[in-house]
C-alpha cells in the first residue's frame, strides 16, 4: 500500500531505471499507474515529478497524483492508460490509415506545442511515450515519460540555452559521437550530429513517429549499427520518407529540418500542414 491509498495490482511495464505497475485507489476504486524506482539507483523520478508539477493542467499531460519515498523505493502515481501509439501500430499490423494518423498527428503537435509553451522540451518523443485514452468514442493522446525533459530557457538571463554540447564537440566528426539524448530511431539528425535537442527536434521526432505509423516501419529499422542508421537518416530525402503520403508532410518535414537551434517553430503553420 502506497500513501495509505494505492494498492499495487500487477506489473505492466519497465523502464531504464524502474518498474511500472497498475494500482487501485482503495478509496475510490480508480485504477492508476505507479512508477517505482529503487533509491539505490539513479534518481530520475524526482525530476520527472517536478516537471509534471510544472506542467499541471496542460492538455495531454497526465495528472501527478502522488510522489514520495515512503520506503527504499521512490514512487510516482499518475493516470493509467491502456495503450501506446506503438500498440496502435501493432493492432493495425502494417500501416495505420491516413485519417487516423492525421487525428493522432494533430494531437501530438498540440501537446508538444503546449509543453514548449511552458518552457520545456521533452527530448524523447517516440510512439511508446504517447498513450491513448478512449473518451466518449474519441481517442485522446497523452504524452508521458518526462525523465529526459528539461527547460530550454536559461533561468539566469531568460534567454535560450546555448548549444553547449555542439560547442564542446567542435572539430569532432559525427562518427566519433557515441552518446545522444533520446532514442536513436526517432531523434533528429541534428542530435546525431552532436547538437543538444531543442524545440525543432521534438517536432522532427514527431514527424518520424507519423512516418512510422503511416508505413508500419522506418527505413532504418534493419540497420545493423548506429553508424548505418545515422548515415541512412542523413541521406534519405523527405520525398522518400513520406513516399505515397500527403505532400504536406514533405513540406512540413523540410521546414522543421531547416529551423535553427534556437528558432521558435511556427506552430500555426505546422498545424496547417498536418
């Protein structure tokens, strides 16, 4: 029993540093999700809980119901969802129909825009981090896993953070860059090149998610090495990535790819091209 209220039911997933359980609020019988992280491991939950507190009330962001360390574990309680966009793709076995993807795409971009408006970037946009909730015959998306999220505004002077990672890597070739922030399949080529993620990169990752849903796979799925994956990403044309798909996606991907590190995306333009 957690916080004298939440009773763990069963394990439903795991992450890099902990486990995820379904649980029941014994006072209301409402089902929730519990992220559990041993205190002996790196602390990611304290940061994630703090971000969720800052994003409270934002559409598409789960509600933080509890965070605490009552024993040798850290616990975070949030809304429980049944399916991810990854699961949606599996349900269709191949490609998700364009109208359905458009519906998801609009919601993805709206959520990311709202997160950016609060001063945060997510830095790990991928199908597994978008949850689907059925609400009156509508499917509503929620963005989860803010363990890698950070502010993009420097609190000292109110300006955009410097691209310090790129500054440190000046003179180093891409092949020598071995660590990135995020998931290799979905991060932008800017990140592969050694840049810190910024607003543009959350949105480019979302475009990769859209391509994945529409085609059932990404072109670099079978790449045997990270070097091969990066090379294919850097060389593939937007027309190939969105072949036989709405032309507006090609236009949008080109626009996002050409944004500078600090540049604010035109979210209205993005929504018009979905």
